C-alpha cells in the first residue's frame, strides 16, 4: 500500500511540474537591480504560482521588439520600455520591483561634495545609457547644469572607469552595487546615492498590450511571484546572498556588501510611484524629441498589479 501511495505522490508531483506554464523573461545584464525575478525562480515563488520562468539576457532594443512580436513574454527594464511606448510601441509597464535607482556617484577623495565637481569630467560606460540619465538627475538635484557644467566621457566598463579616476583623467564615475564597495576599497568616496534623492524606477515587469489583454491570469501570477521575491529579499539576508553569489557571479564578501547597499531599494508591493513614472516619461520624451503631453496610462497599466496586491493581502497605497 505504501508503494502505491508513494507512486501516486511521485506521479502528482511530476504532473504539477509538467503542468507549469512556461514563460520567457528578458533581462539586460547581470546586475543586482534585476535580482527579484531570478531569485523568485530560484526560491520557488514562480513554481508556487504554477509558472516556470526562463531568463534570457538580451539588450533592450531587441527585447522590446521581441516583446511586441510575442517572441518574449516579459522584460524587466522599465526606462527603455517607457521610451518605446512613447514612440508608439505597444508595450506597457505592469509592475515595478525597484522604484529607485541604486546608483552611486563615486569620486576621488579630494572632492567632498557634488558641487565641487562643477567643471570636472565624469566617466560613464557609454554616453547614451542609464548611467548618464541618472548622472544628469543627480547633478540637477544639487543645482548643477549637467549640459554646461559637467563633462561626460565614455570610459567603458567599471574597471576602466576606476582606472581613469585613479589616474586623474576623470574626477569620478557612477555605478550600481558593488561599485560603491569596490570604489571605497580603492580609496574613493561616495558623494551621492540616487535612491536617496529621487524615485526613478529601474526594474519590474513590462508586457505587450496583447499579452495584457489575452493573458491577465498568467501576468497576475508572474507579478505575485515578483512581489513574493521582494519580500524574501528584504527579510532574508542569509537566503538572498547565496543567490547573489550564484547569479551575479561574485564572491560572498562582494555579495554581502551589495546586499547591504541595495536591500532597502526593493519595494514591498510591486507598485510604480507616480513621481517616478513622471520622471521616466519626461526622460522618454526628451530622448524621442516629443513635446506633446504623455499620460501615465500610455506607458503603464497597473490594473493587474492591483489584483495581485489584493490576492496577496496588500492594501492599496
């Protein structure tokens, strides 16, 4: 009899695995900002929702085209998606897991404030990416004109940017964790952290208009998995750090430092802050050279998020 029951249990477990709906999720890079969903898969939150997620590393331009054509189910980067929606691509943000950019402005130790960088050169990976957008917002926050009072130089990857700072070719650079940890080890100082200054949503879930219309239940389950993952990250350091080591391909010391820098930036409810989406829209309009008014509804649809929050017992804020 025990053998029969054991066989039935194995069969049921096998059936539940087989029955999981497979979804494809794109992400741009191995960065802590995009940890929520891979951790959700690793720690079983997608499986709890009857989903099996496959993660594909892909750049935003290709990913958003794949999203619109149905070749990919979801993407994780919010900024490029908002810009694409403004240009008319039928994609929308449906959830946000990191509403603030965990990017630090790092400089040589002789600089004691952001204002002291007036007229100086700051290194970036590329001149048209997220680091420059964040840099512009940081400098504006401190009363500097990033177009007239700061010079930007494309230095490439973090190692090259730090080398340029060390040699005095640039005054500083920007980067997401663990760049702040690495910079301090090299004797540099952190002058500002973007997430302490303003909301600028970084990662979440982006879907096509067709997907929103045709697969609302699947989307609700995917959103719930991400919210559960964020709760786990915020509450379980010991369980999160090993996932960071594995997924980000860094050592335990660096993963622990990254966790401390970033843990409070993950939200608890998957919500998209209104002030954050407005900043994204203004930046998207600037990139697309669009002057017309753009409403939040044109770039985001949070109706299914609200259903997911309700199902998880999260009060609307």
